[in-house]
């Protein structure tokens, strides 16, 4: 369905929509939307979809926004998925431009969420509009799904999967206009050492849990890790550290450490917990005990939906899967260059979709190394290219012609 003539028309239509696309992306960035605070941006996206003439626009019970462009009914279905929330901006003074100003300078759009993933969301919204501009209807139904709380475990995606199942999902997480077909999972493990508090002037009266923690951290690299032929080796990193004290002259009773374990297939959360617990037990000092848990993640959406979320699922879509083959061939036609595939370093909502039988790939503008940083930004040219790419993927992924 994608030939040179159609590609030329798509690029022309994209150029005509470029300024609208950029303006919408700026609006998204200017609408602060931390996890659990997405109501304003959800209403903004829904209103824009309605203005652009989507066949259906609605919210689900979690507050996700779902827009539909109906196909002819002869093909498969696909959703273009992005999330509405973003991480905190941190110190505004550390930014080159104010994080919520949506500044465009030298062909680059700056601001929190530009790369992760508001730029991609804007490109997805306008990608399907290009088909309308050209009077082209895809063979199957095409959705834009803008979900809540991806950054804290994926409550929005979990709820969305309860009622919407599409044959394919295209995630808007940054890929630098290449393809992604999976990532490692994530398990948070909390290690708590508990001793006996005392005045710091008399340390012999206490049992300081920090000494057990020190032993534990020095031996963390002894833990075993699995190796995956494509994802590589799993990793573990100590991240958050807290004691039960605020005063510098008190020996704490307890100290809590969070480990971020990026898993590969075959690593079970309970097995990892047991392995960490064995190491913690071997690092104890007199008077100190250890407790190791995999905390339950509870989330609540801005519409009041609450859910306990499992550890983030990793996944690998085979390189020869129809969705990958079709997407690569399509994007190479659109861009006139080879398009490689690979894996994200970070985790996404993809694990939710793949667990429900939806072939999940990644394609988006943006450099993933800029996500979650004060350099969060995306090139305007890449927004336009992604918009055209999404339009072409909507046609190709809903087509069954010539594919098993």
C-alpha cells in the first residue's frame, strides 16, 4: 500500500501541517502533567482530537484519552500509544530554557516531556490526520491512545488493556526514528537493616545498621545476573537511601535501601528477593537484623481509579515478526534509508500490551539519552518525519496484503 507516489503526497501533507504540529506539541509541554495530575492535559488532547475530526473521542475509567479513525473494515487494528505524564522538572534554574515554556530555538523544541513523550504524542495525533487530508482510509481501525501514569508503573496502560485490544501497538517512546522491539523489565527491591538507636556520643550503646549496609553495598556485585542473547546482562543499581533520623547526632535505628534491578527473561522477582535476602543476612553485624521485600506499587489515577501494579514486565518481539518486518520496510520507503531495530535501555508500558497478545513495537522522534534530563528536547524536523512515518505505519500495519 505504500509506494513512492503516496510517500511524496504524505510528505507534502506533512509540510502543510508542520506548524500546527509544532504548536500542539508546545501546548502539551506548557501543560504540566505529573503522574496523577493529568486531567488538564487529557482534556487538552481530547479537545484537539475532536477539533481535528477523529471519528470517536472518549475517556476510559482511568482517564486515558482514546481517539479513533475508522478503517474500511477489511484489515487489522493498530494503536499509536503515548503517555500523558512526565517526571518532575527538578531545579528550573538548571534548564537552558524554562521547562514548561515550550521554547523553539534553532529548530529544536525544548521542555519537560519534549522527548518523553509529548513530541511523539503530537506526531501521532497528526499522523492519522494526514490520511484524512489525502482522503485515504486505512484498511483497519486506527487509535491514538494517550495514557496516564506510565512513569509510575503503567496504571493507564493496565486499565486500557482491560477493554481495548488491537493487533499492533506503536509506542511513542524515543527511538531516534529507528525501531525498537523490547526492553528489560524492572523490579524494585527494598532492603531494610534494623538495629538499635543511640546518642552518637555513645555508639557502644547502639547497634548501627549503617555498618551492615556498608558491608552489603561492598558485596552487591557478588549477586548473580542472567545473560540474554539480545538484551544482554541484567543489572542492579542502588538508588534511594533513607534512615529513620533527621538529626546528625543520633545513630539511626533503621536504614532503607532501594535496589533497581533491570531484569531479563528468566529472572523471577521472588527469586531475586531471596538472593538479595541471603546476601543481606550474610552482612549483618551484632544487634542488626535485615528485611528484604519487593514493595507493592499502588497507584491512583486523577479519576480515582486505584490499582496495585506488578513489577514492570520486559519483553522481546522477534526480529522476524510481521510487525517488525512491515514497519521496517515501510519506514525505509518513507525515509529512503536503512532503518535498524534494537532495544530500549529503559522500561515502557510495552510489557502491559505484549502480555495481552498485542504485537508491540517502538517508533518515535527523540534521543532517549535526553529523557528525564534538563536537556529534554526534540528536533522539529524529527517531529515532522515521525508524523509522516506514523501515517505510513497506520496503512501498512492494518493491511494484511501479502503477509501471513
